[in-house]
C-alpha cells in the first residue's frame, strides 16, 4: 500500500516537472521571456462616423466620434495572447490568431465609455505548461459628459473639461471647479495655487527672465567701459 501511494506521488509531482524541464530548458525560458518583454500594448485614438439628430430641426447628420483602439505589436509566434476587459474576453490568439505575415494585432473599442475600465493583456507560452509570462495593464478612459457643455468650451486644457477622463470625477462639482480655475485659484490639474509674497513674485519673475537681465547688465557694463576708456583717452590728450 505504501509503495502504491509513493508511486502515485512520483507520477503526480515528479513526472510533470520532468516534462516541463524536458520541454523548456533554461535557454528556451530566457528566449520566451525576452520575446514577451518586447511586446507592446497601447491605446491609440480612432474615429468613426456616427449618425446624430438635431432636437430643433429633426434633421440627421453625420459626425466623427472619437474612440480608442488597442494595438498590440511585436507579437511572437511562440507566445499566446489573451486580452480581457474586466472579465470579458476581447481577444484570444488561440481562437483568432494573427495573420502570419503580421506581428501586430488591432482591436477597436466602439461602445459605451460610461466608466473607467481596466484592460489586461496576458502573455503566456504555447508550451511550458502555458504559464503567464507577462501581464500588461491598460486604462480605458470614460467619456466626459461635460465636454460639449458651454462652461467647458473655452477651458479645454482644464482636467475636468477634457474629452476623456482616466479617473472617475462624477462626484466633483464641475461648475464650481471650473470657476475656481477661471479665477486662478487652482491650476489646470485642479491643484490649489499657493499665494506668493511680493518678494517671491519678484524672484519668480527674475528666474523666468534672467536672460533679459543678463543682457541688460552686459549692455550697461559695456557702455560703462566705453565711456571710461574714452574719458581716459581725453584726459591723456589734455594733460599728457
């Protein structure tokens, strides 16, 4: 009985490790990790036409709407790829392999951008037990509902008036924040501006315009030297 249990333990634990070692030696593992490290995944802006209607005239018109696509490049044939948005599978290279002549995969996300979402790319080996070698995380932003409001029309660089939010700011009083920005109380990132003393303002002004100050000082010194030399020449002529 003891011999049987021992044999089962050997089969269950030692045998798979032996297979793993036989299929993937150290050199192959390093090669796979190197290939995985070269894979790049990023969000790229895309545009698609969208049919919209006017509430006033009931006319329909086409506008170009901004979205994002996911671009995965430097793909390697010895690796598998799974792209997940939350728990939803976007792409599995086992089911939808990339064409052999290409090393880039592109997936456009056209849908509701109602919340910030995390997208993960899992890179694993085709052999070696299919272990995940690397994970790349991307943040899909949400669409800013205030972007087309009049209060944002002249402050597009303000963080609450940009077309997409990479953080959920729905709990913010957007109108109040915009007023604070317009009144110079906060910067474009929403950070409170510190009040500077008169000396701090002078110091800041000098730092920003130090090249001008150096030029003016050099000009004054140059003029002073010229006047001094001319006076010496005149004094020599008159007094020898």
